[in-house]
C-alpha cells in the first residue's frame, strides 16, 4: 500500500528529483547536531544507540524521499527551492537553540517531548475512532427523541398563521391575484414570526410535545417512544417471556419450544435466535442504572450497540489496510448509510446482517494478513465461531462461509497456476510440501471445521446442506404458487420486490460513490501505487469498465451481463497477479468481489438484499479514499517543498469533507423516523385484552399480527412469522366474500382448526381444487348436522366426517375481526389471495409436471369435464405466460380500491359521481348507471346501492369499463359514492369499514376509533350464532323517491320540494320576526302611558298578530304538503 509498502517500493517508482537535490537535507543535519549537544550527560553506549537509531531513521526517511527513479521520470525543476528561505530560517533557529541549551533538565524535557510526539504519531489514528462512534450514537439518538415531530409542529404552527394572514389579506383585497397574494403572505408571515418569535417557539414546543405523546408511553417518570416497526414485536414478546418465564417459549412440550400465539389454535416450533437474548441481557444491565427502563426501550438500544461495534471493526480493518482516512471513511459511511439506518432503527434483526458480516470479514482479514501461523489459526477459528454465531441470528450465514472458502481456495489456485507457468514449475510432491499449501490447508481446515461445528451445535446439523443449496434457494421466493398450489405470499412482500441496477446504484449513494466502491475492490488487489504504476494500462482499463458500469448505459444492462462485465474487471486485475515478480495475495480481492457481486445479484431478486451491500460498499469507498490520499500525498511531497505531514493533513481534510453530506443524509434519515405503533393502536388492542377471554383469537390481515400478540396478548391466525400458510387464502376470502355468512363460517373454521379441515378432506379426496370446493360448501352451513350430510353425500363415513367437523364446526372461542385504514391500500393483496383460483393453479402445475401437450389437455378434460377445445385454449394461455408475475395475474386478479368516499351532484333525474377521469351517471328513475365516453355509452361492471335495510346490486355483462361502484342514498338527501374493482363492491371489508356494517348480521361493532390524520380502526366481534338483528344505520335510512317516475314527474317533485323548502324558510323567517317584535314590546312598557304610544303599540300588536297567523298558516301548509307526499 502507498506509504506502507515494502522497503523497495520507492526503488521501483522512479521520479527524477535531481534538480532539487538536498530537499529537506539541511533540516536533518541540524537536527543531528541539536541532538548531539543535548545528549552530553548520557553514557557513551546510550549515545551510540541513540545515534544508530537516528541514522536508521534518517536512512528510511531518505529512502522514502530520494531514490533512484528509473520507471517514472517527472521534471520538477520549475518549482526549485520553493519555500527554501523559510525552511533555512527554521533550520538556523533550531540549530542555535540546540547550541544554547545543554542542561540536563532540558535534555530530559526534550526526551519527554520526543516520546510524546512519537506516542501521538503512533496512536493518533486510533483516537480518530471516536469520530465514527460519536456519529453512530448521535445519528441514532434522533430516533429516540422523535426529532421529526419538531418539524411537524413548526410546520403546523406556521401553516396556521399563514392561513390566518392569507384570509386577512383576501378580505382586505378581494381582487388580489395569486402571485401577489403569495408574496404578501410570505412577507407578512416572516415579519409576524420575527415579532413574536418567543411566543411562536413556545407554541411549537407545546405542539411537538402533543405529537410526541401520541407516539410515546410512560414508564415511571419517563416517556419512551413505542417500538417502530412490526417484526420487532415478535422478538420483544420472546424477550418478555424470557424475563417472565426464563425462556422464550409460550409452551414447552417434550422439550420442544413452541409459539402458541401464531396459527391459532395450532402452534409452531419456535426457533431460537440471538435477538431476544440481546434485548433481555441489555435490559438487565441497563436496569441497574435506570429503574424505569423497559424491555421495549432496551430493544431500541440494541441496534445502536451492534452498530458501534461494527463501525469499530471496519475502522480497525481499514486502518491496517489503507490508513486513517480509509478507516474514517469506511466506518462513517457504514454508520450513516440510509439503508442500514432504515432497516435497523426499529430494532428488527437486520442489524445482524451488517454486524456479523463485518465481524466475520474482520477476523478473516486478520487471518489472511497476520504472518504467524499460530495467529492465523486462532483468527481462522474465531472467524468460524463468528459464522456459527451468525447462524443464531440469520439463516443466510452460509454466504460468507462460501465466500471465505472460495477466496482461500481461489488464491491458492492462482498462486499454483502462476508457479506452474513460471520457471519454477514445481512438482506435485513439492507442491504438497510447499509452505503455501500447508498454510492454505491449516487456514481453510480450521475455519471450515470450527464454522460447521459451531453452526451444527447452534442451529442444528440439518442446516449444513444450505452451504451449497443456499446460493439458489432465494430465487424460489418469488414463484407464483407454492408446490401444493396454495398461493405464495412472498410474491407480495415488499422486501422481496426486485431491485433494478439503477436502484441499487442509487441506494449505494449514486453514480460516483458506487464507482469509488467498485474501484476499491480493484485497488485492494494492486495494494499500492508501485503495482498500479507497473500495470497502469490494465488498471486504467479496469477503471474505465467500472465507470461504464455506473453510467446510464451500463446500469441498463441485464443483471447477468452487468455482473459479467464486473467480473471482467476482476479478471483483468488477475493478469497483474501472473505478471508480478512477487507473490501477490488476492484473498481479500476475491472475497470482496464475491461479496458485492452476490449482493447485487441477490438484490435484483429482492430489494431487502441491498442491505448486504452496505458493508462492502462502505469498505470499497474507504479503500479508494485511502489509496488516493496516500498516492496524492506521496506525489505532492515529491513535487513541492512542504512537509509531507502537512500535505497529508490537507489532503485528509479535503477527502473528509466529502463525508459531511452522507452524515447529514444519515441524520435526515434518522430524524424522519416515527414509530408505526401509537396511542390509538395501543389503546384499541388493550381494550381487546381487557374485554376478552384469554383464549380469544384476533383475525385481520397478517401484517400487524405481531402487534396483536404483544399488546393485546391474544392469539392470531397469521403473523409475519407464519404468513406463508394456507390460512392466507382463507383470511383474504373472509375479507373479499360478499356473504357475511361465509365470512363467519371461514373465521369459525380458522378458529377451530386453522387449515386442518381442508387437510382431513384432502386426505381422502387427494385433489386440492375439489377439496377446497367441498370445504366451501360446508363452512357456510350453520348447522353441524347439515354439514355432516353434505360430507356423507360426498362419500365420507361418520368417523371421517367428524374428523373434518371438529375443525370446521366447533364451539369457537371469541373472535375479534380488525379492519383498519391501512388495509385499503393492501386491498389488492388480500383480495388477490382471497380470489385465488385453485383450478387455474392446478392447471399450471400440471403444465409444469406433465410437460406434454396431449397429457396436459387430457388431464384438464378429466379433472374439469371441459371440451378438448377449451382444454387446448387453457393450455395455450399457460404456454404464453413467461414470468411468475404473469402466472400470478393469470391465476387470480389484483382487485383494489380506486377512490374513497366522495360526494355526488344531482342534476334533475341523474346524479353525477366522479372518480378521477371517470364521470358516472346514475339515473334515479330506473337506477341505470352509465358512463358517457367518446366511443359511446359504457357501463360499470357492478353497482351496489344502499337501501334502508341492506343493498341492491346491478351487474352489467357487456360494454363495461372494468370498475365497480357503491352508491349511497344518505338520509339527509345527499348522495355519495365509492369506486373500486368490481370484486370488492359487496365485499365484507367494504361493508364493515366503509359502510359501518350496514346490512350485516354476524359482526357487532366492538370499538371504532380515529387517530392522527383521521386514521380509522374498526374492531368487530363475531356473533357466531347471528343472534343479534342485522345492522341498520340511520344514515342510510333513505329511499329513492324518483324510482319509477317519469322525467316530468321528477321535475314536478323537484318543484314541489322547492316550494316546500321555500315555505319552510318563510315560516321560519316570519316566526323569528314575530318573536323579535314581541320581545321588543315587552322591553318598552313606558310607551303605553300616552295615547299615541298606545295606538302605535296596538298597531304593532296587530301587525305581530297577522305575522303569527301567517306563520301558523305556513306551518299548516307544510303539514299538508308532507301528508300529501
């Protein structure tokens, strides 16, 4: 490496400095004289040792600065003697000072000063480690403080005053144009803020406090933020079990640990992982110092602790590789990376996917670079233990094991090939006895044996085959259907959405940062400027290819092509290995290359894997910065007469400046953090906990299952640990079905046995589509005996029927069904799985398995009884499907909500409702719903409109626009609408969430809440027997008075209604006037004393009497109109 290489490095980088010969030489001579005089009182032997040390130091310094430069010749004659005068003055001053001081005290002080300087020079790079530590803590502290609420509060207060100022300006200047208005508002607001700064700041503080309180809970005298994400509550509940029970399990049966709160009423084996133990032990430690600390708060601190350790390890590794700047850069960029922060601020386990790779790579690096064979073995063993520990945190531990093993073997293979094609040509026997062979065997064997043994003991020896199965296993995550033809939820998990190469480059920091990172993985092979200079063409070609890979053209390449080009840059670097006269170790280069290449490829299959890129990207950039710092410092120190240390510091600061922006970005990411859980969710779920039996089950879409389990302390059907189970379809269907009776039947089946009823049926029928159809028939039957008759008619014996019915028609526990605002946006997902076609999924499976047109067509005919023509049509449809996404779409649609509730406008006999660019007309006389278009009149696919008791539905078969609508007659005479996919028009979710259960019988509202930004949560309690009457909302207690009328009749009704309204308004006005006159007469009794006043009063009384009579007559008229209607 530059400035840290072998003693011969500068011999081979030949730069001609003969014209400025003697550069800095005067300073060295004067220093020798000064030291000679100051050591007068020291013994001769000590003096000789000192002088010998000084000569050695001077020799090394001379070798670093003035060498025979044969390879690279640069003429710096034009800058001869720059700064020479000041240099000479300093030398003279130093020499005089040395001559004038010969006392022993000063000699000892000088020795102490030299030792201090030496100590600082040696250890100051280690002091810089405090910077990334401080940055890590400072950035992550913003999450605990909920800093984003301060911004919200300030914007809220400013917006309030802005609206007040705008209203005032509009009132004073009615015709003001928008541009002038905007400028005036901005100017006045700024003046107002400056004048009342203290008052406004106080309002901001109070507002921010209110917002913070919404996302905080209290423990003792302290407020803490709720945990941020979803999966964190999965581990938090295990940590709570650990604190309360001494183990993480809900139940232990036959020595097996189970999670009894997921897939209720069943249970799953609970794998042991590191995270709950990290939470618990950190909590126990912090409890010593803070009695108010909670498990939740300790969990928030866990990622910070691991992030600090990771930053330290990167710093130490990079310091040894390429110096302080590389160390500072790599550790800082790791700490403030937005991907890392976003994925670890909520205390999920993602922090381990940065910490353990860094720990393993650090130990492997030490094993690779240390010279002593015993130390190599020790570090290799520690790296193996770290791999085993990683398996305790994540199943993906195998990739680092593979990379290290390949790096060791690859480096050895390259070295052996190099020797073979060189003049050495070692024999096989000599090769086996070679030092490099023994070193490789010791290193690899120690690492592999310890790693595999540790993984086996920690995660189980059944995990070991993943070493070779793992590299391809993640590609199966996105297949449309599981092998059993049930839907695969992973196709809709956001973390498994594919990332494009441009997205990866962007998330890595952008074009130049990504280029610097990739360049670093090439630099680590060359190691120093000497090797680059000898192979400059190859190096520049590699750099050019890397630059192409970050350009728009490069990033648009297919992922495989992209990675092949990246591999080509690595292959070009290997040429240097074969050309080099010295032994070149490329283990680090191979390991880093595999790390970043595999992470890029994985990210193109799932964006969650971009997290794996964070450490190598930070390390790669650090390597490049360190290399450039050392190179530029070296070249400038040869070019100008400035102390090399000064040049190094200046270049260091210049490069360090580029870290400011990433740090600010990290602060911005952390500052925008806000928990997903808040007071609304906490109070609603606590209400379930306090008003339900311990065996109650909560049903909803699976996303928030971990919240429900921890906060409500109740079981769930699915959660983030079990979502890829068949119950996924049934939950989706319960939300999608238009029959609340079927929804009740599905939920009862799930609460009785999960998917066990299907398993019992399919055990007999051995046909998934037919088994599902039979199950759907029986779950809608309330009576157990009727369901048993249906099973008997299908060939089930009494005992076989009872096995099914115990899981479909049991005495089900309490059930709470949650519908919430977030489920609107997820409608496309749960409706997709709810509408899953097992028939089509079966067809696709046969297509894959049989691999013969005739066999597939015959199978379709046999299964469904369709014609050969229809069977062949399905075959051709499936054959045209190219991707898993297309297969998914073919099996089931993705219904979604287009627009929430909005008002409609009535024009004569029609009501006009608008959804985006769609204008929908509802003819009230015949309830015909149509959409005028340039191509003619078209229809909605499905329209449901409210009645006082329920709904009526209209479906159109042709000329449709692919959209459905719910049309609402409101009791106040207004009209409103909802727009959605046709499948959702009468869905259970639409009825429960949007229409508050109107017309349903089996769901009773348990709790209805509104939170910040009007976020709605509606919790329903299932009435298994349907004993309560159907819900009839007063809001929809309205009929269509125009139905069946002619247009003329509608107009006459409108005229009568207008007259009625006018009469009512007139009657109200007259009544108000009469009451006012009467009140005035009562307040002026003195007027009755004079005749004139009495006459006036009588006249007024007469007028008032007439008005009262008119008012009464108007009321009578109104009553007559109402009676007539």
